[in-house]
């Protein structure tokens, strides 16, 4: 059982520390550093001041140089600072040395993001996933930090799901990780049953993805209110980072009269912790299982192109760039003039204002066209004892070649995704034989500069 988290009702005072390396793109780095301030404030602390250092490389011992470290210590004393937040993920060695050198707690960007996720998690699955990500991150960094967290008893970076205090005992953490993994496996099995049911009914799944605060929840709410099948409950979109954490799914009627499942997922962000991507894989699999990906972009944000690149980084990691992608440039009412957005990686684009309801009909028409059930070209040899499966291919597929061989029926056919899954054990060809139903630009388009990919991706 975790101890209750308590910050004694006092807002923590924080200083942000940024390290700008020579290889960083100025605009991208500044956007990420400005974003850090919003993250820290979302986590509940007050950003009192900022320190920035320009270097060729991070200091191997303390991340920032000795002179800047001395300056930081002076600021901590003068401004009564409670916590220092660094702009990138710190190594265990950096954390240990910085805690020894500074007279307050030390956090990095990853811990702040994990802390916000802990606050936002509402469902059982969300809480399990967040806690697992936190413990994976914490394990190699326990030396020194565990004592510091126990001594200070609270603050940003220490809360677990439900505002409990994070476990800091190494032995307990190992056992807890195993237990969390076991519970998540049970949740995944339950989720898989729903997926199989949807596949049998051939209900298309449309997944909404996007940078955090792009307006996904507001857009989903507007769509459900106008086109929902009587199920109007959906997350209320607010101007908060990671406001939607747990996946929300709703049934929506497409223009052709068919029903589709619309799925709203957690927003992405620069340097999204890999421990979170790993822990949230089952939730993100809603995107991997989708027939159509709707990429929601905040067209009013000055760095929307960088945000788009961040989203594509995650989609590439999920291996879903072969799916049709409908890019929705949202908040168009906040963009002056006749702005025209472009996304070289999408199948289609549309401009909307979720708050005003403009462009929703066009969005739904394009979603209707792109979200058809996926058909795959398969080459199989089905054993004669599976004659019912062969008959199913005849009923539901388009057969291009058929041959009765000694060990079974050879078939080359185009079949629905669901049937292809059943036939997969009899595949004779590699996965590259799979043909998407629509023409999709598969090349990953990188909006960022090559020099920045090891920092901001």
C-alpha cells in the first residue's frame, strides 16, 4: 500500500535549467524549453526563474558546467527554490551528482511528464500503465533519490497514480513491476476480446492522434454530438496538457449510414518518455489496430510543423504509417487569412474549427471514404481439413489463383483483414505482399533538422 501524497497545501517554487547544445536548432530547442515551463506549471509548481547554458556537450558528471552549477546553487538560496527541473532526461549519474551538489530536489523533464500522467489517470488500466512507467524510470535512479524523496515527503515528481506517493524501495519495486505487468496482461486479454468482436462485425476503427492540446477531445465531442449513435458522453476538451489520458471510444454514424468506432488517445509531446510508450503500448494499440488515423493538428500553434513531426515519430515507432492518414488542421478560426495547411505524409487533409463546428461535414465525408475495411492480398495453402476456411475465402474474397495440391488448396486472393488474420498461419508469402486498400504515402517526412534528432525525437 502506498502512503498518501501530501504537499501540505504549499505551491513549490521551481527553477528551470536548459542546456542548449551547438547542434540544436534554435527554434525547436526554444519551443521545447517553453513547453517545459507549461509542464512544470501543469504539475503544480510555480516557475520562479530560468537558467540556460550553451555548451558543445553536456558535462559528463553534472550535465551543466561547474560555473553554472555554482550559479544555480546561489539562485536556489536567494529565491528559496524547492525543486530544480532540467530540460532533458538525466542519467542516473547526473541525478546522483546533482543531488549531492544542490540543496534541493532534482527532477528532469521525464519525471514531470510522468507526474502529470499520474494526476490524469482515471481508469484502472491508465493507473496501472502510469505506475509501471514510473517504476521502470525510477529503478536505475534510486541511489540517493529514494532517501531524498522519503525525507521531503512530497512535491511534483513524487506522486503515483491517484496522488499516492511513489514506492522507493528497490525490492518492493521489483515485485510491484511484476504485479503491474500481470494485471495489464489481464486487461489486454479483455481488450483483445472486444477487438475480435469488432473485427467479426467489420466495424471500422478511426483513431484520433495528435500533439497534446491540439483539440482532439473537443473535436471528438463535436463529432459525437452531431453524429453519435445516442452515446453522447465524451471527454470535455479543456486547455490543459494531457487532459485526455485514458482512451475514449464512441460509436459514430458515418455519412453512408454505417457505424464506426472513434477512438481518442493520449496526446503526444516532444521527448515523450520511452517508458511511457512501452507502458501504454496496449492503449496505443488502439491506433495500431485502426483502419484510419485522424491526425489532429493545432494550426494556430507557431510550431505546428515540429509538433506534427513529433507525432509521426511515435506513429513510426508503432509501425502504422501504412494506414490511411487524414490530417485535420484544427483551430482554423484562430489563424488569420486564407491559411492552407499541407502534410506530405497524409492521404487527405481538411481544415476545421472544432469549437465552431466548421468543416465537420467535410471531415466525416473524407473519413467515410478512407475508413473502409482493409483488404489484403494473401497467398496461402489451406489444408483440406480446413475446407470451411477455404469456402469462406470463396464467399468473402476475390480469388485470383486456385490450385488443388497434395497437401491442401493453394489460393491467391484478396480478403478482408479479419479473414486474413485467420489465414495467417497458412501464409506462403512474406508480409510485404499485403496491399493497403488506399494509396498511402509511406515515406516518413521529417520536419526537424538532422542535427536535432537525438535530442527532440
